[in-house]
C-alpha cells in the first residue's frame, strides 16, 4: 500500500509538468498578449495610450521575451513557491487570491452541504418509490433545476430578493460591511446573501446527484441480500441505510476527487453574474485579459488539487469497499 | 459677482497668449501691432482685475473650516484651512454644504483610475464651455505658441501637506522623462515638435518654462486631457524609489522585497498618479485613495490641501468621501436601479433606461439623460488597408464609399433603435461644437438608393449574380464581412437594418463578432475589410483642440490603421496612398505648427470638408442619450451634459468637486438647473475673450 502511494506521488511530478506546459500553451494560444487586451480595453472606454509607453511596459513585463523563456521563468518560480506576478492587479498572485479563497471555500462548502441535504432524502425516496407520482414529481423538479440556466435563475432571484427582502444586489454582504472587520451583523449579512448562490449553484448539482444515487440504489435494491434482510425482518429504514446505500455510495466517494478543486474555484459563471468576491471571477477575467501568470498559477493550483483529490478518493474507495483491490498496479 | 476673481485673471492671461516679451523681429508688422495692442490691453485688464481680486479677497477673506476636518484641526493634527490652501486659492462661483459620502459602482479594481478622470484637477483644464483655463496652475503665459511659462500657486501643497514646487517638475523632467531606464523611448509624443523636445528651465520656486523651437499646440490640451500627460511627480515621496537618491544596496533590497524585475518596476508601481492605485502617493486630486488593493470597495477621502474654494470660503470638494464599490459590469444597472449608487453613468446604457426610470420611485434616485459626445454611435469603417485587392481598390474609391453611405437609411435606424431621439447624419461634429456645419453632417447622408445604384453602376459594377448581388471585377459576388466587437447588441441591430438597405444596392453584408483584441488585430492586419465601432471620439471639438481624429495619425483608426501607424511610429506601416488622406495629414501637421486661431479654424474647416466629402467613415446616428442616475439629494449635477471621455473627462469638466449632498432637501429640478445655468453664464462671460482672441 505504501509503495502504491509512493508510486502515485511520483507519477504526479511528470503529470504536473505536462499540465503546466499545456496550461501555458493554451493561455498563450489566443493572438496577442496582456498588453493587447489592455489597450483594447482602454480603447473601448475611449482612452488611448502612448505606443511608446506600451513598448516600455512590454519590456517591463518581460512579454518581449520568447515564449519558452517566459515559461521557464514562470515554472522555475513556482518551484520556489513564487507564483508570479499579476499584470492586471500589479500584485503578486498570492496576494490577489488571498482573501478570496476563504470566501470561496465558504460558499462551496455551504453549497455542497445544501446539495447533500436535498439530494439524499429525495434520491432515497425516489428509489424506494420508483415510478410513483412522488418519484415523477421530484424528478421533474430536479430536471427543471438542471435545465434552467444558472445565471438566469441567479438574476431572477437577485431581483426578487432585492424587491421583496431589500437585500442588496450581488456580492456576499451588504456593501457597508465590506471594509469592516468580522462581527455578528456582518455574519448575518453574509448569510442573507449566501442563500442565493447556494441555491442557484446547488440546484443543478442536486439534480445530478439525485439521478445518480437513485440509479445506483435501484441496482442494489433488487439484489438478493436486500430480500434476505427483508425476510429476516430488518426494519425498512435500517435495511435501506445499512447495506444498499453504503454500496451505492461508491460514486459519491469518487466525486471527492473533483470536489477538492471545485471548493477553491467555485462556480465561475454564477459567481460572475452574482459578482461574488470568490476566485471564479478572477480566473475568468484573468483568462480574458491574458493575465497569464495569474491564470496559469491558478489553473496549476487547481490541477494540483485535482490530482491530490483523485488520489484521496482512490484511497478512500479502497478502504470503503473491500471489493476494490489494487490488483492492476501491484502485480507489475 | 464677487466670485472667482482669480479665475478671471487667469482666463485673461491665458486668453492673450501673445502677451509678454515680443521682440520686433518678424516680418509681419500687422500681426505684431495687433499682438502689441493686445498685450497692452492684457496688462491693463490684469491690473484692474488684480485690484478687484484684492478687494473681494478682503471681503470674503476668511475661509471656513470643513466640519469633518474640524476635529483633526483642533487636535493639531492638521493645520487650519487658511494654512492648507495656497496663498491664492482658485475661487469657484458656487455654494453648497460640505460633508457626506458618495457611492458609485465600478467593475474592476483598475477602475480606481476613474477618480483621476472624475476629479479632474489638472495643471490647466477645460471648463464646461471647453475653454482651457488654469486650474492647479495660477496662470500660463504663452509666447508665440511655443514658449510656455507655467506659474504655480505659491503655498500650494500635496495631499500629504508637503509643498508643491518646481522641484516636482524638475524631478519629472530630469529623473523620469530624461532617464534612460525609465523612459527608454524618450519623451511623450506630445512633447515632441518635429522630433525635438522642449528646453526646460526652472525660473524660481514657483515658475517653470518649457520652450520649443516651433509652436506646440498639443502641449496644453495634453495637460488637460482626461488621462493627462504628467510633467510633475511628488519628488519628496518618489525619491524613495529612485536610484539617484537611494544607495545601490537599499535599492537592491527594495527590488527584492517588492518582487520586481528591476528598479523601474518598483518606481512605476508606486509612482503612477493616473492609476490612483497607491494610497501613499501624494496627489493633487480632490479625493485621494485610502484603500490598499486588492479590495472590493475603494475609499477615497477628501484632499485637505485641495486648491479650490467656493464663494462662501468653503474648501472644495464638498463631499467628504467617495466610495467605489466593485460589481460585475452586467450587474451595475441592476444595482443602480436598487439605489446602491449615488452617481452612476458608466456601465449604463440607453436600453437600461426604462428599468432605471421604473426603479426611480422605489429609490432615492432620479435618472437624467445626458448625451454621448461621439460623432456617430454605430459607425462603419471601410478599411483602406484591406488585404483583399479587389475590395481595397473599391474601398479606396470615393464614389464607392459615397454609395455605401447613401444606402444607409438613418431615419429608420433612428426610429427603430433610438426612439427617434438621435441626430441622423454622417460621422462628423455635433451641433454644439463651434466648428459644426450642417453641410458636413448631411454630406452623402440622405437615404437615396437610386443615386447609390447609379454611383455603383458608374464604377462598372454592373454584372449581377442569381441573387441579384453585384459582382466584383474578378467575378466574386459582393459579399462583405463586417467585423464587430460583439459587445453591444445595438451594433448588431443597426447592422441588420443596414444589411436590408444595402441589399437593394446589390451588396450583402454579414456581421461577425469577435473578441476585442482579435477584432483590433484583424483590422490592423487588413483581414477585416469593414468594421463597426463608435465614431469620432471628440465631436464637440474647438479649433484649439487637435484635429488628429480626422487624419491618419494612429493605428487604432479603423479606416486606415496602416497609414495611421506610419505617422504614429514615424515610419512603420505605410504612408497614405490616397491624395485626400495625405492632404488631411498635411493639414494636421500644419495645425500642429501654428498658434494662430483663425488659421487653426480654417484648417479644421478644410479637414472636415475633405473628411465628410470623402466619407472615410460611414456614420449613422449621433447624440445618443446616456442615462445618468443621480441621488435625489445630490446637488449641482447639471441636468444636461455630455458623458464623454475626451475632452469632457466624463464628470470632470462638470466639476464633481462641486457636487454636494444635502440629506434634508432633495435637489429640486428647476432650482439646480438655474444654479447651473448661472454658473455656465458666468463661466462663459469670463471665457469670452478667450475664444475671440485666440488660444495658445
């Protein structure tokens, strides 16, 4: 087992190197560089810049160097824990991300909990009452949640919350708390704003989770051991939760791999629409403005979390389900 | 009328640039005589005004302490107002109550620079009537349009209380502009006349002089621009980041600490006054930044050393704090409608109007309608540098461009998309500009498909295919891709209407949206033969403003990127291949080398004549309305104005430092109009001699 973990950890190194190359190439793929998009943005507001100044900035940012040299500067910096410099914010990348990571984790955690709380009971009900009115009804609602574009739902809810409850539009707290230290009122204000993104991001996830859990459970419910349990007189709820549900949870553990990066990145588009102070909008705007070190380092960070997440979920799966064995790799 | 004696003095001085030491050397005696007379006149007027200034200063003599600063003053943390102001502050004819906080919404942290634009404290700046008047400077003497003597306000201070002197000008000139590392590409273009920079002299602690060999009419407008050319920087603060004033090892440590490539990176990070991103950088603007980035809201607080006072002796700005809240740009209209902004125009569009108006009664807002100041909202640019040879030949042909323009039904566009509220016509100046002539706007701008077809037939484009499209000489059907940035739905709507009417000419267009950078690069490379963007950036120009927008002078002019690049980079790109474009460029060069107002005026007229006659860009509808949402309690915001970048600087020339909040009484509409119009009148009265006598 130890050897397995070690092997997995070693494989991560070439994986990350390849990912970093891919990330860098893809970010560099669109024509132009950060300064081109910077000029374009200024121009759209009517501003102009002296071309001499742009040339000077290009030198300052090192954008006049060949691409491979830029890559090595960035990659070797990351090895030393320096994630590079954001052109857009004129700050080191770590400082740009700093605060936002906390809030992102908070939004994502609440969303995950919301999704679970909603999805599990519904899926259990749907599976045990297959093809009943309740099953169809809940499935219908779930599909609506999945089919409605998130951003549309977000805008409608924002408007309603503003008109009926007087919640300020967008953001994670009332603007007046933005520059204040944390206190009870601020916390309440955050909760007032938090439910919209949580519900919006949660609805689509919920539907997907309901369907998968329902399908997995249905596979299990007709297996002989369930019938045996029933024959032995195990109470229905215990019978459901103790065996079939545990077996049906494999997909759920496998999901943890993707959960880790999504905790940090959040739902980007919804975050942009709701103007949440999370990392999603930063990533999107960095990609748009070709703020390459910011975007690149952030994507690298996500890639790292994904790899670690997958490893963790693999290990968890092996621990949870005795049927899963490391046969393939261990025999080599 | 005891207001603004200083303004008037300064106005007169700048109005008579030819005053001062004229030697009788040049040949033209008449001009000399006129200048001599005006010089004598100027001295007389100045003396008189000086006297009246003295008396009115005595009358309004004592300044009133700003309530929000009272505590700091009584504790001794801040000197009293009389000591904070320069010896002769700029007195503004307005009244109001100081205090309060104003919130406005912006989309990005980089938007903090908008406070330099809104604040609009400039060495010289435009007033509402777009005349150049001294602002931070007490006066400017201009001789022969080439020797500029800048007189600062003695006793003026930076926002941190340090004196603002000629040392700050010297620092910029010696250690920034002429520093090989910081400015490897030399002086800013506006400081170069035929490639040569000015001679810089410090005359005394409060006077500097820039002299060129030939007139430089771009100099003062560049200082007044929304994004001004800074010719001064706070020496006492920035010397901490400059190797000339810092030992090598300290500099080394600093670079390392700030994680920059070299010392220039450090210097530019901390010494960029336009960006307003460094809370420690001393400023001369009405409000200075308090918040360190990154943040979701940026607080700007009043500059206690600001150089303007109102007629009651209150130091400006009236508003204590300005708050910039960040929100994604698509949410800004919704947030504004929810009453979360006290003053908002940026990121609002005409199609938000109904929603904002509906929200007006729910919140404490009112929605004003200003105008955009561009020559035409949606404008088609035929690219003279198009790669496709057949198309390039046609697009460079005047008759072809005229036919295209005649084939646009501007009335229909105006009615269908702009509620009939716009001004129809070609891409030209607006009626509010003194240079406006109806004939330029109407040139080739009436909808006349019959004549357009005749013109096209005359070009030999008579063959048609089965779809009734005309054929190019090489046999391809005339299908044209029109590139757009795809950011404004209105562009697509207008294009749909144009597509219908051009089809009657036998030309089919397809709109193709692309990302802004890609869009620009396609136009620059000539891959895009036609593009859509907004029209002339400054359609409210005066003769003393640069007519660069009418001539191929910059690469980002979408009708001739390569010809523009030729001028901009002195030799890149290619020289204009059309006689008319070359003529425009020659006229522009001529404008740059004259200081004579009537000649400037004549050049402007000639350039407009050529430009509109040649139809270098195809305008549709101008004077589009811009919603401006204003808190009901915010006074002094004009009912009508132009929300435009250059030269208005958005709220800049309307002087945001004079806006004030009264929590008790809402700004009653007629009253504030009166106030503004009276201020307008006094300004223009004071300014009249300027326009009649000619500007530097």
